[in-house]
């Protein structure tokens, strides 16, 4: 079978579907219109379909003609609360936007379902298609796992793969992945400093929470550089800082929120206690109170080395050597596909998709209201999903005798 040629024959349908999804972005775990569109695309295929109970997920199982392993393929479906400013004729107008390319992911996965359904008689094993809402901060993967995703075929998947498009930083049509950490853990540090208000002219008669909070922000950065190995990096960025109402009033409270990124489970565990301890120590020194909470969002996305190597080999054999670029370092973004990879060996792959003719280093990044993605990658994305499933089903599970 030549899945790439088959996928290119579907190109017009893939572009149509992607643009239709782009016009109707939905955020969070409840995506009724997106779910409806996916079910319509899958209608008539030999799939066992199930929708989520507490979220708008779609789980589809394709049974091969012979028993064998199970391969999971994932595409996330949700958008972002970003007002689109691309000027595209299919741009969304509802104040939300597929600024991270999930409309492409959903389309490519639906395309793979069509490709594999056409070759069902040649498959030894099952393919589990995971159409997931709520990746953007809602932990949709965890919800789907909780609703039985990994038992959908009757056995734990033997391998799992996801593709994520990038609107910048990688040439259009080029894939890359790596074994080990592929994306960062994401956590949030929430801090509220409680002081005693007073007149700005007499700070010695008050307990200034602003001064203490500023000291915490500075101390956290210094603590990180003196605590963590530079080859196991940590990034802490304060995104919000709020205090006070007037220039001459010392407020009662000050608060800030920070995103904390790391690339190993050990670093994430150390950050959980360490960041809170730093804030408490500074509060004690300034004589103020503090409520500090470290909230774990997504763990590190860790690719299985064997599965990452397998994926690279499959892409190079199916598309050509030039379609797979090296990936020396993980990305500092985070992903809830990490939940799946914590249970199943697999790999997250990245696909460059800046618009044709654009400089990848100057294109607007994912999450930008100006982010534009190249529809030309849809066919190869669908083909790679299908190739990974076909080739992986043809092998014994990794680590088996």
C-alpha cells in the first residue's frame, strides 16, 4: 500500500475539513460542534465509536482482520480564547481561535482513520483513535484515561503517537522528534502576601507586602540558578503581579502568579517544595504572612527512545530522509499527551507548518492571534499517522520476546 499517495488523493477533503473546523473553534472540555463534525467525517467507516461522558471526546477503534497489538493515535481538538487576526477568508469570528493548530491535528487523524479503514484487511491488530478536547489547560487526556480510553480495545495499547504542528521554527512539511524529554512539565506558583496596610509616607508603621513579594520574585530566580543543574534546566516566569490601589497607600496584600517549567520528574518534584519554602522564608524575614501554592498542571512529556527511533525510521522510509530533521533539545511548552506516554511507550512528533514561502524563524508562533498554518502538510500528516500504525502493528510489542 502507498499511504502517501492515498493521502494526497484526499487532500481536497482534508483542506475542506480543516477550514470548516477552523471557522468553529471551541475551548475547554465541551466542544459540541467540533465533536459533531468529527463524527460526521467518521460516519460510514468500520469503526467502533464512543463519545465521552464528561467531555466532548470521540474514541474510535478500528479492528484489524487479524489479532495483534494495539496502536493509539491522538489528535487534540480544542482551540484557545484568542481573537483571530490572520485575515484569512476562513478565519474564526467568535473571539476564539485554533491558534495552536489543533484543527490540523483533528483533520490529520480523521484522514488517517479513512486511510487505515481502506486497508483494514491488511492490519494485524487494532488502531485506537483518540480525538481529545481540553488539551489547552483542561487536562483532557487525564479525563479520557479516567473514562477508560486505554481499555477501549480490550487491551492496553502497545504504542502511542501524536503529531503537533508548529507555525514557526521548523520548515513546512518537516518532522522531528527525540527520545527522552520532548516537552516540559508545566506548573503554576500562586502566591498571596499578607501584610498590614498604612500610609506610603510611613512604611515603618506598616508591613509592606509589595516589598516582600518583589523580594520573593527576585529570590526565586536566584534560588533556581543556584539549585538546578544547567543541563536539567528550569524556567520560572512571573506572568501576573497585582497590588494596591493608590500610589500613597501601602496595601494589605500583594499577589503574583508564575509559570514554572522543568524537563525532568526530579526537577519538578524539587520545585514543588522548594518554591514554596523560598516564599515562606522571605515572608518570615519581612514579618508578613504568605499563602504559597505550587499547582502541578502537566508532567514532563517523555518519549520512549525505541518508539521515537521507530517513528523517525518510519518517516524517512515513507517520505524521504529530508522530511525528518534532528531535534537536539526538548520544547519548553507542555502537553497532556504526557499522561498517555506515562502509561504507554510512544512518542510525540512535531511537524513544521508555517505558511508557504514564509521564513520559519520569523513566522508568528503557536498561540499568536496571527499564527497561520500550511494546509499542504495535512496529507503527509495523515499519511504519517497511518504509516506509524501500519508499521507498528506489523512488529511485536517493544520489549517482548
